[in-house]
C-alpha cells in the first residue's frame, strides 16, 4: 500500500474507510488545515480516490486490509456505516483511535438497537416493536393501525429496506426470510427535519440550526437551512436532543438526527419523533459547505482529531441545497459551463462520479435573503444538470 505523506510540523493523518463523496468533501478542509487524508477506497476511480493522493484500494470487510491501512493513520473514521463490528473491534484492539467508536456506530447501523436505546433515554420515537413472525406484525398493526412501516434493521439507505405495508400478506416475502424486522407506526408527519451536530472525544459539542429536508421518491432532493417557520420551542428541544444523544451515546465526529415533525392538534404546539441517526457527515449538512462558518466536513476532521470545534452559525439568513441526480447523458461539462454563466452566485459541488440516471452526482448551494428565490435557483440548477429542463 502507498503510505500517506505527513505534512511537516507534526500534523496528523486522518484515515477514512470508504472512498465515496463524503470522504472526497473532507479533502478541501484537510488541505486548508494541513491535515493529510488516507482513504481506503473501493476502487481507483471512487469519488475520493480521484482527489486524495493516498487512496489505496481495499475492502472495508477485510480485517487484514483495514488493519494494514490503519497503521499509517493517527485516527480512523468513516465515509459510510457499513464496516462490520468485528472489523471495528479489531481496529480498537490494535490500539487505533476510531471515531465514532463502534459502540456509538451501532446505533446508526442497527435500527432496532437505536430504537431500544432512544426509548430508554426518553427520546420521542414512533411506536415500534421487533417483529419475528406474522402474528407479531398482525398484533402491532391491529394495536397501532395499518399501514405499518416495516424496516430491515440493517443495511438500509435512501428508502431501501423500508416498506409501508397494509396487511401481513404484503410483508410475506420479508417475513419468509426469518430475520427480525422493525415495525413502526406510520407517523402522520407534516415534514422531515434534520439536526446536525458534532462532538469531540473530550466532550465539546456544537449543533447547527435544524433544517428541513425534502424527499422525492425516497431520496433527499432539497434542504432548507434553517427549517422555515420552525416553532422556536421545538427547535430548542431538537437541539437539546442532539446534545443529549451526543453525550449519552458517546458519539464522536459529526452526526445527524433525522426527525419527523408532527403538527399540533387544534392549535397546540407541534411535536417531533426521531426517525434515525447517521454517524458521519450527512446529506442534510451539505448546505454548511457554503452556508455555515464551519462546514460539516471541516468540523468532522476537527472533532475526530479532538481539535477545538469551529463556529456553526449561518453565513446568511437562508441557504438552500439541491441534490443533483444523474440524467441519461454523461457529457456534463457543457451544461455546467452554461449554468455557471447563468447564475454566478451558485455554488456547484460535483463528486467526479460517472453519470447514471438517478445517481447522486453532486449538489448545489445558494444562500441569501429570499428563500423562495433561492429555492427556484437551486431547483433550476439541479434540474438543468439532470437534463430535465434545458433552458
Ligand atoms: P433509510 O435508512 O433508507 O434512510 P428511513 O428510515 O429514513 O430509511 O426511511 C425512509 C423514508 O421512509 C423516510 O424518509 C420517511 O419518508 C419514510 N418513513 C420511515 N419511517 C417512517 C415512519 N415510521 N412513518 C412514516 N414514514 C416513515
């Protein structure tokens, strides 16, 4: 394997397992902070491998490869949550500082473990139950009402591993696998929110303003920062929940809490339940690259190294992030040239990925005073790059 070259002056090497876009977006702040990244990449042309000089190809599933990779790192962190527990334990056993720690990461890897722990902590969650067979699912549905949201506890992303079922029969194929499932009440939420926070090993923590995430076909397409018209009492409760989770779960690094907002009945205050946790920089935090004094990627590096955290206030009243999905063409450059000319205030972030229809290939940020106008600009840019509008 290629060894990373440490910057002169005693600056550390941060190892990232996984070479996706999150690892890629850590590179600009790493350059500015004089930190060296060392990325264990899935392939030589993964998003991060294209911009990080030291990006050996290896598998996060292979203990030997991960341990060899970690020998060159001062700290190891993650681009994704799919590193198995035994690999994480081997790292810890070898004395490698790992952030977030496996005990915390579990709550992002396993939705059943997360539900149990959050319920113990008194954090609002949808009604839920582990389901092993048809009888347990039927009993839960009859008690809490159909449809029921059924989830595979592990391995889900972008809505895969989540299914809304109106009867036991509709879940027959999943139940046939014989593996435990998570059943949840179908929450009548008014919108989805997310709160992003960071905590360092010595316990310093910082929380960004809560944002609204807009999903289309199970994929986040737009983020509004901060969440418009969010009740201030609810906003404070959500921030406190993020801080509570950071401390109680001993989370280190940047993490996100995905939340459902529920309207209050007959003029009462709105409430919330937690959907899930992500223990890494998160799509709902991409707005921070341009819209916050400290981006989530810089903050993650600072947090895992136990450096003082950066300020998390917004640079403008509003920032809107639009995810760019791939269209059915691959010549992006001419389109992008046009877009830069059309909207000089637009900040474009592309991940260097090959274009495939529906694949997340980048995002755009715009910030300013007029939320409606920002939404129009972000939407247009994303649609234009996707090829669904041509003017
Ligand atoms: P993933 O791990 O794929 O991100 P999530 O648990 O976030 O899966 O669920 C994906 C989407 O499914 C959510 O964004 C939300 O729209 C919907 N969903 C998930 N859980 C519930 C629930 N209990 N009630 C209503 N909708 C839900």
